C-alpha cells in the first residue's frame, strides 16, 4: 500500500509519495512550522498532498519540527541511548483520508541536549549502512555529532555553528567586510587551522577579520571563507572526542558537508558524505516499519 513520507521543518514542508519500490512523486511548500498555528497544520498538509489522496486512508509518517511544542502535536523526546526512531505519536485528523504519525525527537540528560528531525536522518544512515558503528555529523544551523553503536544513538552534542555564522556574517560588524560569494579555499583552510589549534582565541580572531579588511585589504570573499573556517575549526576542536579515530559520515547540504569533509581531511579523517534527502526518506521508511 502507498504511504506518504513527510519532512516538516521550521521553514519548509517536503513530502514524498512512497510505494514498495520507492518514491513515486514528491512535493514541497514553504508552509514550515514557523509559519503555522497548531490548527493550520492539517490544512497545509492537505494542500500539498491532495492529488495523492483517495477514499482509502493513507498512512503519513512525519518527522521534524512538526512534533515540537509549537508544532501540530508535541511528540515527547525519547532519551538516549536508544534506537533513533520509535514510539511514533498518532495525530487526530479531521480528514479521514490520512492517518498521521509523528517521529519523536531524542534527548540527552547530561550534557542537556535535544534533536528533532536529525534522528530520522540518523536512522536513514543506519538503514543504508547496516552494522555501521561510528559517528554521524549532521552540519546545519545547529550541527549535531552523534555516536552510533549497535544501531543505537549512544550520545550526541549540538553546536550552534551555522546560526553563529549567519549572525556574524549578516548582522555583526563583520558584515561590512565580507560577502557571500565564491569560497576562498586557502582562506577557509587557514581559518580551520586557527580555529582548531587555538579555539580559546576565537573571539579575538573574529574581530581580526574586520581589522584585516581595514588595514591589510583582506578581500570580502576571503573574510567570509575564513570566518566559516574559524567557526568550523572551533567546532571540530570541541567535537574531537567524537571524530578522533572514528568512522565519520556527514549528512547535510552538499556544499556545507564538503566544507566539513575538507576540514576533517586536514586532521587526517576521511569522512563519507551521504545524500541528506536519501537519508531522510530511508529514515522515514525505517520509522514506518517500526510503527
């Protein structure tokens, strides 16, 4: 029987019509969690998937911020260590043509941490790489590092690297000396080396980008790339217990994952980049099978 896989984030809604032989169709809209009140979620979903619906109820498995406290219905976090997906939350709907279940996020007591949506991509990595033991890094606005053993998420840690990069490059004083353009790989590499070698100096190194632009004609592309390298380098320094001596998989936007892979390669770690959409679909499929 057909079913529908849904990845519902803060900014976007993505859906795939699934069958036993894989994806049959896909659709997307800007109706993310951040734009909707709880009573608007069902309507937003129906607008997107209506062409796929028949009189027969179709299962819908959704992950992401749809299950947050501000989402359609809160799906309580599951504490690690545990399998990445399980304990799906049923959602009552007015339209009898859909049967909706939400994948819960994961939580960690010490140090306190949570994830919502990434657990499904982690499940997808495990589904696509059976018996994988190692570390999965999910770069993004809030990067996640997760230790995987025996199919379970043992521990994880979140870094606000992407959000800090956006704030610094677009809203801080540094914005006057940089532009989002072509990546200057040499500047990026220099930033990574500085960030990982002396993370305690990160605040001083950040302002030096502004000073170098004023005094030494540091180019806007180079400043932007070096800022990215500094922040990723500082993240790698803090996440070293996760990646040192481990098999690492990267799941995220292609360009960002490539930057993380390059930074890790400079530390002697060859990380394999996996397609984030494929991991999301595989994880939602795994969640459906456990429902």
